[in-house]
């Protein structure tokens, strides 16, 4: 089975993605991750203003069969939360790279983004 | 030790199923999605490969006594072709496993026509060693849970010898595949490939019938709360029977959410002699205990029945977001412990988080508002008596 790995973003080995507009970054989980989890039924995310740290846990995603910690690809301050996921966690299955985004973070260290896996590097890992 | 595989393993892999280890077997956990599979069983029909369930055959003049003394229910109530749910308890009355006991049809051997060599490679083990019992002695089949077949085989043999009983016990687990067809359309689907033979099988009854030309031991039983059948199929013919039903293939994931909505116990999780030692009374299946019969654990259970229980198996429905899971604590408004959960999920049918577990009989009867502690946070929940859905 092959999974969607868009080239416009960077990845973490633990299956989170990030995009940046040069200012803040958006974080979510990959197509591979949502498929592994199966039907997502619950998402726990930090609140606006909370700090996240690179490789630190920033939330939890639960499917019918599994509980999985979410790992932050970068350090910074949360400036946006996708609250739609609380009522419609299935967005993570339906559109993991779009409407299923999780949080927006103002990075404290811009250099961290460049350290993340490229789409090619991440794809290799999931094959 | 390698995992045991069901005969349909390659067929499931071709369907892109994901697999999980369960009771020493590598079994399909999900074919499409748990939600899709679950809905198919509640609304139309689904088929499960449950070949990881054990099959032990007990025959001979003392078969009834041996079965009766090792299970909690009254096996003498069974007529030929009847089935009965029972617990297998130790001397303390703690459940070792729960099982379906079948009294086999008279005069018919339960033997697989499969030509597959015996699992241990010993071709001298005959597959026809179950007597047809022309003497008229009842003979039995019982179904231990995944991974319990060898343990129960040993238990039956040891007690047979200790009590000096004349009975034959055979572990037929790897002679038979077991397929479960479940859902409101199951009876029509089964009738279509059995020339209507399954229509003559009532609930909790069993009979031999030809399914797509394969002789199967067929019972009108299941683990989903829906009508349906469980087929014991000769190992090598599993594909013929599996393919005969045009319906949703389902994995152990949906099997778990379906049984959870019904409040059915899962061996090794909702009770376990080491990690969750419980009597049938605590586990909510005291109705399987017949104290008028003699069986291992009877005296201990009589005392439990007389003295009462502190905790009982209950359901909880969360009123706040979260998913109840195995091991979560249940507390009152002041944080005082009331019990803990042994199973939980987001109910696909209800769209509500549901859990099962052992709660204080005194402080948390059905109707009580409690808190389930999810990752340190108490979430409001109501105590209920399962099933969670109307069936």
C-alpha cells in the first residue's frame, strides 16, 4: 500500500508533519499514521499559549483500537488549535494533511525546521 | 515460539488485512475499518475468522461426569445438539476461562475430514478416534478461548486420571477452522448455501450441515449480540466456506467493539486468573453457576454466594470526551477509588465512550455518577448495566 507524502512539508520519524509559511508552523499527522491508527475517535491538544518542545509530547490521538502520543517536531508557543477535531476527529482520517491539521506554533528556533526529514527521507522510512 | 496461523491467513493477507497477535495466534484485526466492519454486522452481515478458538472433544462412558465436574453449569441439562455457556473455575472459584459447551448430536463423530497431517507430525494420531458412541453415552465439544486449548486439555486429562474416569479427551483445535457469520442477514445468507438446513437450527442449538458442500458443525451462537452462526469447518476446506458468503470480512477489532457493546466478557482481559482473578458472581455470570452440581470451585463459590461480593462487573458511559480503556481507575467526586475498568472503547453504534469493569457493589450501583480517570483527569460517567445497546 502506498501513502500520500506531500513534498511541501517536513516530517518526523514518529509520523508528524509540519509546514511553514515562514512565520508560524502547522503540525499534523501523516497519511501513514492515520491509516495505522484506524478510525480516530478522540484528540487531545494543547491550548493557545502553551509551550511545546521539539520531540516532546504535545497531545494524544486515540482510535478505536489504539492510544498514541503526539510528538512535536519543533519547539515554540501554540498560536492556533484546530478545534474542529474535537467534534469531528474523523477529519484526521479523511484529510490528514488539510482539514485534519492539529496545531499552529510560533517556533522559538527557526533552525529546527530544516533538521526535519524531507518527504523523500520520510517515505523511505515508511516503505 | 512461532505464532499459530489460521488456515485462511494467506487469503486475509491478500485482502490487505492487518494482523495482530492474540492468544499465540496471528489473526486479522482489521480488513477495512473497524467502524465499517462493525456497522456491517449490526446492519447486514459480517464474517469473522475465529480459528484461534480451541476445540476439545470429550467422549466415553464418563464424559458427562468429567464435563460436569470441570464446568460450573449443569451439563446434564443438555440434550443432544444443545449448547451451554459455562465457566471453568479453580478450587477458589476463580474463572480460568469461559467456554461454550456443546452436547454433540448422538451417533455422529465430530471428526474433521481434513487430510492435513496432525500438528505434531504424528500421523498415527487418528482423526477418527472420537467414538460415535453407539453405546448412547453423551459426548461433548467445548470451546476454550485462544491460547487456552493446551492448558484445558491438560486440565481435563489430569482430572480424568485423578478421578479415574473412563473418558477420551482430544484437542482438535488444529483440525478445525472456525468461522462466525453474524448479523441480521446471517440467517438468509446461511440458508442460501445450506439448502435451508440452517433454518432448522434454533438459538443455542447446533447440528451438522453441508455449507457450500462442506460438512460443518454449525451452531446458532456468536459473540456480537446479533443472530448468526458459528461454523466448525475442516481445516483444509476453510476457504470454500469463507468464500461462500458474500458479506463484509471482519477482524478481531470489530469483534471486540461488538462484544463490548453487549457487555460480553473477554477472557484474559475482563477476567484472568493472574491479573484479574474474579469469580463468576463478580464477573456478572453467576447464572452459569449451578451449586446443585459438583464441580471444582463449587464450595468456594457457595461461600461467595452466601457472603456476597464487594465488586461487580458493570458498564460505564462517559459524559465527557475521552475513551475509557483497560486499567483506568474509577473514582467518586472526592477522588475515592470505586473500582477500575478492564475494557473500553468508543461505541461505534452509539458514538459514545463506553467501558466495562469492576465497581464497588455498595458505592457504585447502576445509576451512580462516577469519574473515570483518563490520563490523570477525572471524566464524568454513569454506571449502567450492560448491554449498552438494545438487543
